[in-house]
C-alpha cells in the first residue's frame, strides 16, 4: 500500500467553514472512501487513529469537525446552534464535495461515525442511500430523541441553553 498523505481540506457550508483532514494515497488512483464523523464534543483528533488505520488499509478517509459540534474543533459555528439536523446538513455538504475529489471513488463511499456522529451518519445514509455504499457505526447515539422526551415533558420545557457534561448546547440539539 502506498504511503498515506494527510492534508487539511476545508468545506464551506452557508456561513460556516467545516475543517477536516483528508487521508489519501499519492498514487493518482481513486480509492474507496470513508467519511468519519466524530461524536458530540469531539473533533478530528478523536477519530484520527481510526482514520490512520483505515487509510493504511487502502481507503481514502475524511474526518471533519461538525459546525458547533465541539469547543475544541476548528470548524466555525456555535455549540448553541448545533443539532443533529445541522450536523446532517454538514455531512450532506461533505458528501457532495468529496464525491468530486480525484482521490475519491464515489461508487464506494462509506459513512462512519461514533456516538452522535454515528446517529447523524445513519440519518444521512438513509437520505442518500443511492450514494452511500455502507455504514460503520460505533456506539451510535440513537437514544437522543428518547433521552430528550425523558428529560422534558414538551418542547416548551426545553431551556435555550443546556449544560451538557463539558460544554453548553442549545435547545436545538433536541
């Protein structure tokens, strides 16, 4: 397998910049590609080990920070405005852009994610099922809607700012 190269690839979506890392092979060929989505509060560094291993196995891999998905990430956007729906929009944009890259075999495009990133990857794969060859989900947070219902009786009871472990999120997360 050729040496893996890594470069920063930024993707614009509306007024936000999604910052990511593309792991690719400098052999001039297209490779099966995996877009790897980090979980809530995580950035590309949390999934870099997965990306390196997958790239060493012959895949092109793109990891990125969701807009507002982390206080440590490089992508722009506020954690108070982020939701699984804005993250799904981010991922759809990433899919559209990456399908056009010369390193990417668009007929073998896979989505992967952990925790909230896994739930978002599953949502987008369902929407783009003709464009996605498969999914790799690591402990996907499918519990998000049930958790919200457990904590809040109705939508009006959800506060605008919710403390969540190590960062505040907005009510739109639910």
